[in-house]
C-alpha cells in the first residue's frame, strides 16, 4: 500500500512494457507553457520518459504505442520517436506483428514499419490471434490470414 508515485496526474493508465500513459493537465511543457492536457509516458519511478505532447495515446504493445496528433493516429517507440506517422482515423495495439487500422469506414492492417499489409476493405475487423483475424463485409463474418487471404469467406 506504499505510494511509489505521488498523485499528480489528471489521468493515468496502467503500465505496459515498463511505461504508463499519463495526462498531466496543467503541467508546463519544455518551453514553460501549460501543455493543455496532453498525454505522455512515465517509467515506474514516475519520471517522464516521453514528455506530454499527444492528444490521445494507448498502451505499448510489441514495442510501439498508438498516439493521436490532431485528428490522426500513428505509432511511437519507447523513446517517443514517431515510427508510423499519424495518418489513420483510428488504430489499435499491435498483435502478432500487425495493427488494425481504420481509414474512413474501412479496416485494414499495417506492420510495425507502417506498411499496409492488408488494405482497408473490411466493414469490421478484429485483432490477429493464432495467425487469423475475424473480419466482416456487409454484416457477414469470415476469417483472414496474415497475408489478407480468406481462410473462411463471408457468406453473402
């Protein structure tokens, strides 16, 4: 029950891969200006590893974390370097080396370098598990492999 990191954040998420996303609310940024509720990441000692600068964030998964800058999402590494530029309407954590992304109203999958592996073509999609992902087209469910090939096609 001992407090390790004193209460100081407006919001904080669970630790994932050694870092936790925090929102410091009115914390001054590097230039002394209040950051306006931006998100950053701390380590288990409470020290900022990635200073608050993002509009929204997600947990680290497979070495990368989703971040929102303006209206678009991308991914950063544990140093805060942008690895996949913000270009997606929504993203989800990496699973088995691929991340589900949303562009417009369609879902696809990218690799950790940001390369589109399965083009956005599905109305809904789940994360990869055991090498397959559930997808939907016109309210019909099917499953694809990591190459985007149907292993069980949606019945129309």
